[in-house]
C-alpha cells in the first residue's frame, strides 16, 4: 500500500523560497512582474489565472492581466505583445492558449520575447528544452513533475521512467526533463502496443495522455512512483486524472492525486520562472 | 543469421529521385544551390565536403564552398553568413562544426537563416523537430536512419525502438523521428542501468553512443533491426561502428555496416534538404 503525495507541501516550500528570493530582489529595488495576456474570458483561463495571480501575489510578484477582445486582429495582437515585450518592468509573459482562430500561433510564437516566455511558447525555449540548456523555460506542468519528484527524494538517475503521452505541453517535455535527470526514458502514446506491460516496467510513471483513469493497477510495478498529470472528468462529472488512483495506490510507493497533485504545483513553477526571468534580465 | 544492409541502394534510389526533382526545377529556371561554410581545413570536414559536393553535383545541384580563415572574428563570420543568408541564389547552408573557439555557436546558431539551415543548426529547426513540424530540417544523420528503415520496409508503427545515445546530432533527433513514425521509443545513455537487457527488448536499435563495437550479441533480440550510426576506430585503427556487426548479425534480421551503412546515405539527405529548401523558398 503506497502513499498519496500531495502537491501542497511542495508548493508551500516553494512559496517560502520564492518569497525570500523576491524580498532579496526588492532590497535591490527590483520587483519581478508577470503579465498575463488573455484573449476573451474562457472559464478555464479565468480559473487558472485566478490561481496564478494568487500565487504570484503571495510571493510578492507584481502582476497584470491584459485582456484583449475576442475579435482582435493578428496585427493588433502582435502590436500589444510587442509593447509588453519592450516594457522593461515586465519580466514574465503568459499567453493563454489556444488563441482564437484569426490569430496564428505559428506566427505569434516567434513574436513573444524568448527571455520573458516563461511557459515555453517560443521556439527558442523549445529548442533549449531539446538541447538541455537550462537557461530556458520548459513548460510549467512537466517542470512541476520534476519538482515534486525532487521534493519527495525520488531518485531519477539510472531509473526507468515511462511517459504516457507525447504532447508539447506534457509528454515530450517530461521525457526531456527526465532525461536531463539521467533517467532512461520510454515515451508511449496511442499507438504503443501492449501498453500495460511497457508501463509496468517503469520505476517512475508520468501519465499525461488525457484519458480518465486509464492507468490501472496492472500498469504499475510494485513500488513504482506515479505522477498523474491528467485533468479529466469521470463518468459522474468529477475531476480525475489519467490514473485510477485508488486501484494503483495498492501497488505504487508514491502516487499523486488529481486534484491536489501536480496541478497544485504548476503556478509555483510559473512564479519561479518569472523570478528566474527577472534575474536574467537584470544580469543577476 | 541476418542480412547486412548497405546504404548504397538507398542512396542510389535517392539519387535517381532527386535528379528527377532537380530536372523539374531546372525546367522552371531554378537551380537549387548548396553553400558550405568551412572555417579552416580540418581533414574530417574536407572528407565530408568531398562526399557532399560529389553527391550534390551528381543530382544537379549548384554548389559553392566558402572557406574562411581559422582566425576569423565573430563579427566577420556573421557578416559572411548574412551575405549568404541574403543571397537569393543560395537555398541550403551547411556550416561545419565545431567552430573554432573565438566563434560562439550559441550566438551564430541564431544567425543562420532557418529556411536555409538544412542540418538543424538553428533553434527554429530544433524546435520544429521537437514539435514534429515537418516543414523543418532535422539533422541529416538520424534522417538517413529513417530513410533506410523505410527503404527496407521495416515497420516502425507500434514497434519498440531503443536509441543509444542522447546527442543533439543523433540520439535526441532519432528518438523524435522514430516517435513521428509512431514507434514506442526508449532513449538510453551512459547512466542507463542494465543496458544489454534494455536494448534486448527492442525491435529496432539505433546506436549512436560513440563507443567502438560496444553493442554485442547479448544486446540484440532475435530478429531485431540494427542501425549503427557510430563512427569509431577499432583497436587496429580501422573504421568501425558502435555495433559488433559480426557478432550481432547472427541474431539481427537486418543490420547496417560501418562503413557503408547509414553514413553513405547522409549526403543524399543533405541534397534532399537543399531541394526541399529551394522549393519552399520558391513557394513550390
């Protein structure tokens, strides 16, 4: 019988550390600032925004939300973004995606200043992620996975990690971040054959495939560590992850719940990235 | 007992196809051109250059070599590169690396025009590789691996592939390219525990770890396909790969030799990428 490990103690520890870092910057006359760019008012975006603002304010960051009209043209959007890029008071920029159809993410991703792009929208940060260049900003969610593993002293070097899913926001970056930690990583997806067997060889499982409770007990090796990055609704409309937590906790050593697991650390990573960007921009 | 599969038939087929493509472009008044930028005259570079020029000329490409002095300053190098970027007659640029110490690859990689960067030096192409965006140019060597697998009708979808090595020129891009083909990919490296066992589960092995003949028969599953990307010298000073070919061919179904395997397809990929770049630059 394993232990369900929450994100909260990780987030709390980070809050303490980041608050101290911001205080040290304040003492130098610097206040790190996050600007959120939101087009329209999608409920998902508003929910994440609320959590992000609350976390950032708690650690002492300045914040601003730039709400843009749903029908904004691409030229106007880019003009707004360039203003924020050029504003020396802003250190981190988060753009909610997906953007409405008239805005081309393929074009706009080249416009965001890479040094302020704290959630890996810019190709510059995607390339740094691939290269293992730690000066960049990998996406917040898989970074939270690594942060939790480190907090709970889970060894990664030489361990077998299996990542379920190959998205740009979870699967691929999680694979590369685990590789940076010297894990031996297998990346699985919808075309993987005999998925339960492949996953059952893992010391560390990262599930980000987007299917409610699809990871069952037979996927899990005795003593494995399971990180659930899924956010789904179950048949009763309740929030759940990609992992059948109740079934898998019987075999796992550590397992993150949904909600209250990886997701509750993501905004702390966001705040950490704003501070990192601020320091780099100030040559600190 | 398996079959040793050479790169030559793959390269020959590609030569035929590319020659026809160039002829079609010529008919439109377009001649694709490769410019090689070489600093100094390292024997390795000269050897590769000779092969690359010969292949490109064979399929009808225009070629040019810009040889720059070993002590060129970064500013002068960048000025030369910008001239080539801006030369509308040039469609593909290959810069030999590593560059001498006074030249920062970290700076220069942002200078090469991504649309002419046919061997994945630019972060834009690294990001496209990570995203699975096929408009980019992945590195030539791992692309040659995929080309050979396709030529010999090796199924990749749903197969277990194991990549040895995590370099930016072989291991990481090979992983992503195999993932694009819907293989389930495991990436191994110097810290991987029980390497022979991990590799022996693979249907497809790609060895790019840079250790002479380190892959032995006990690494190979009966019937596996083995792609040897290593280029090393054995104890007698002879060229050899990462795979002990003689021992492994007993168990593998197909195995590429060194020399005469993957390396002999790389320049064909280079030529293919020049043509692809030329077509894109001409909106064809």
